[in-house]
């Protein structure tokens, strides 16, 4: 995968459809609260989120529905209320991908701790799914099913 570059004369085309805020930050990065979503069509379905205030802090992400048909994340009513999410159409769900040994074959996706963003307010939070026991935090990207086999 290509890394988002900022060099002049760059030939790659990155689209930035939204900026969003995670007031509580990400797990392990509480001070990183403002992010931009970056898309390069050549890397689809994978995208990047990058901290607006710390460009060196970025993560590969994916909308789970683009790689898994049976990922049905549940968040608490309290979290949904805080994010002002009344139904699933209000939410953008993305999951962080980890690439091991620079190989997509060894890449994993965190299905336990999705980032949920309100599509209207662009406020979000990384949550622990209520139904986390069904999933893995290191689920193989190339697996057919989201449900944890173990």
C-alpha cells in the first residue's frame, strides 16, 4: 500500500471527503481528536484517517461492509445517544487495519473497536462493540466471515 505523501509534484490523487472529530481520541491516542478521511481510488476499499494536528499519525481503515457481509456491530444505546445516532443510516462505521510484514495477505482488521461517526454532525467515537465476543481485534482482512471462529 502507498503511504499518503505530501511532497510537491506528487502524482497520486487523494480525495478528502470529510474531516471529523473524535472528542475522546482513539484508544491509545487520547490527544488525537481531529481527523481527515483520505481516499485514493487505487487503494480501495482501503482508506486512511490522518490526525489533522499530527500528520505523522495516520491509520489505514476500511468500511467493514466492503470486505465482510456479516459484520453487524452493536453499540450501546448510551453511545448512540451521545453521538445522536437514531438508526444505522446515521452512522459511518470504519475499522482500523494493521498490515503486517507489508503484506495484504497478513493484514488484520480490528472488528472489536470500530470508529463510529455521525454522518451529519461529523462527531464520532471509537467504541467497544457490545457484541465484541463474536469478533476479533485481529481478524484476517482476507477472511470470508466476520464471525470469530474460535
